C-alpha cells in the first residue's frame, strides 16, 4: 500500500470515528419524487457535449427529444444577477468571445456564438457556427423544457446565486424535477438550508465520507442528507466505485451515478457493476445499450 493511500485511509478512519458519535441518528436517505424507479438512468453531460454544443438550449432540447432521463448542466451568474448555463468561468473555450461570465451582463452574453467552437473532427469543420446558438438563462430552459429532469451543478457559491436559482425553481414549479450538486461542501450545505426539500447529490467531501464509512463497515451509522453519490471510478488513485460501495449506497436508499463514461464497453461494465445512472457526453450510445 502506498504512503498516500495509507494516509488517506487513516484520515477516512478518523472521519468514520466522528460518525460513530452520531450513530443514534443513523438511517437511510428519504424517498424523493425526483428519482423515480428505473434500471440505469441516462444522464446527458452538459446536454450531450459529444453530440451538440455543450450547455446550450439546442443540446438540452435534442437530449430531451432523444429520451434521456436527466439533463446535466452547470450554472453560474452574470454581473447583473442572471443565472446562466456554462461550465467554465470564461466564455473563451466555447464561444467566439472572451472574458469572465461574472464580469459580463446577460445582454453581453447574448452577442456571443455558443456553437462557434464545437467540432467533431479536430477543427476541420464547425457545423454549429452562425446558427444563433446562445448561452441560455436557466429560466429559459425551465420555460422551454418544463417536463425534463435536471442535474444542476453550482459552479460557484454565494447567497446571490443560491437564492436566485431557488426562486426560479419555485416560480416554475420545478422542485420535483431538479437535483443540485456542488464540489463545494459549503455551497451545497447552504443551498439545503435555503431549500431543504429539493434534491441534492453529495458534495466531494460528503462523497469521501460515505466511501470512508462504507470501506470501514461503519456506514450503518451514517445518515446521508443527499439522494445520490456522483463520482468517477477513481479519485486520487483510489477506486471509489466498487460493488461493496454500490451495495452500501443501495442499503441507504442512495443512487450511484458514474461520470463521465463515453465508451460503450465502459457503459456496459458500469451497468453490470450495478450503478443507477451514467453521466455521458454520448447519451445516444447509452440509450441503445440500456434498451438492449
């Protein structure tokens, strides 16, 4: 065993000891209407970034029409307080512009071509340029696709974005159709305090804590405050998605969502492993595999 792995396991063991002190509160995660039963959920990463320009209304609409179970997206906020969908802090990777989203107004963003840089052949062709594709506002997506289900990652925290996103969810009656996640533990904890009835997935810290308790056989003492654990297979060289972790999650009424899986063979492997959902840039491949 490597020194890094040994140190991490010791730290995880200490976290597990903390959980032991609260064992009288243990129990499974509550049921939530967001996660209706099914075999393996098809979750379109950024709307299906391998098929269409990511985090655009075109991608979300096409993914929904394709029949995905959940559309994954990333939310940020503009200088004038509008929640918009974009993964990066800057617009330079996905548009013909440059600059930080939080330094631009929503009107500024609407002048940019969000299909400008998308290509599938190494830059030989750009089929979505000059087609009027824009960075969308979260509210616009709720209006156009009110019946879709969304997995929304807060890319930043703070009261302004959390309060405004919560207001939009309530206004558009989306409370049972959204699940929020953030790598930042404080962000997701703050959001739960604002809206405790809306579904959330584990933060990075919570995911490691669940892995620690299940690896140490102490998960029976743990009550999760989230509905799903979303993770790549390996983190820091440690395999987090194992049959035992998946079994422990199911004991706690939790779902395991693997990301980001694009190969058909890997999709089949994770389905056979028992994951409840796969986050992919190619939802068309996963839909075909699940159907067969």
